[in-house]
């Protein structure tokens, strides 16, 4: 029996990480943060002195590196970069390498391998549009630019130190612009995605809303759910 794939996309600070983690926990699925893979490649390119606009060199580096993203850590080759990838410098480096089609090809292939067995919640920018265009559920999270900047500025996972919201807001807007307008897999909501605006909503509210969407979408599909004695949805 098939195990579902749930895609959660949206811009930075829309709440993808928190929501994807909570939803995966509720369903007993794996959670994969695909952005961490772009960050790890950006980090390694900076670390190894590879120019961020050298597509061939960065793609070769991505293809050669062993990237592991777990619930609690991110490693690239032997380096634990869990915290090092959450800095303003790596925000920029990740956005730069994510523009390069050959780098995306390498990472998308890895993401598809990770999701091949299903029972996965993958978050990113192009999961519902490119990585898994046939995902069972596609959710696109959004929020106002002000709220996204505020969340990012107060996110303890981002270790750039206390940041002025205005600075975070302008950096975030610049990165959003790159993500939305790049040629390769720009950020947009898949036509069959359910858009949830998280502005002014609590995490609990958004997770509940997402779970409702998931239940609704999985209803009637012949799929398997871990932890339940019977498949979720109709079996005929
Ligand atoms: O979600 P994040 O901020 O950690 O992502 C880091 C960068 O990688 C960001 O510029 C968007 C990009 N990204 C992407 O292009 N495609 C994905 N599936 C995930 C992230």
C-alpha cells in the first residue's frame, strides 16, 4: 500500500518548519527540511572558497558531498553544520546556490530518493511543483512580510544575534525576490496546493488547519498511515 507524501512550501518565515515538524509528529511520518540541504551546500561552498556563482563547481561540490538532514542535526561530509547554516551569511549563500539549475538537479534527486518510500512531510519552495508534483497533499503557507520578518528576527535557531526587525525585513525581502524570480524552480503555490495564511494565527491554529487539509485530502485515497491499525481513508 502506498504511503503518502505531504509537500509544504512557502516563503521564509511563513511557519513551514514549525508546522511541518508538528504535522510529521502527529502522523508519525519523517520530516525533511529541504532548505537545510541548500544551506549545507552554501555553507560548504563558502567554507571551501568556491565562488557562489560558479554553477559547475558548486554542482560538483553538491554531488560529491554527503548531506544528512535529521530531525535534530544537519551534516555535510564530516562537518556538523546544524547551527552554522542559520546565519545571515548562509541565508545569502543558500539563496545564491539555490538559483543554480545544476545544483538543484543534484539536490532534487536526493530529495526524491528520501521521499520515495512515502510517509514523509517535506518542506521547501518547490516540493509541490517540482520535487513531488504528484504529492498526495500540497500546502502553501504564507504570511505578511512584516510578520515573517518579526518571526525570523526572534527565531532562536537563527544565530546571527539579536537583529533589528527592519534589517531582517529588508534581507528577507531581497531573498524572497531571488526565490520568486529565479529561472530555476521559482517559488510559487502549485495550482492544486491549499494556501494557508498564517498571519496572526497561533501555531496550534495553523497545525489544526493543516491537519484538516491533510485529513480531507487523504480521505478516499488508498493509503497507509503509520500508527493506525487500519489505513487512513477509504479502502475499497
Ligand atoms: O527554507 P530555508 O530558508 O532554509 O531555505 C534556504 C534557501 O534555499 C532559500 O533561499 C530558499 C532555498 N530553497 C529552495 O530554493 N528550494 C527548496 N526546496 C528549499 C529551499
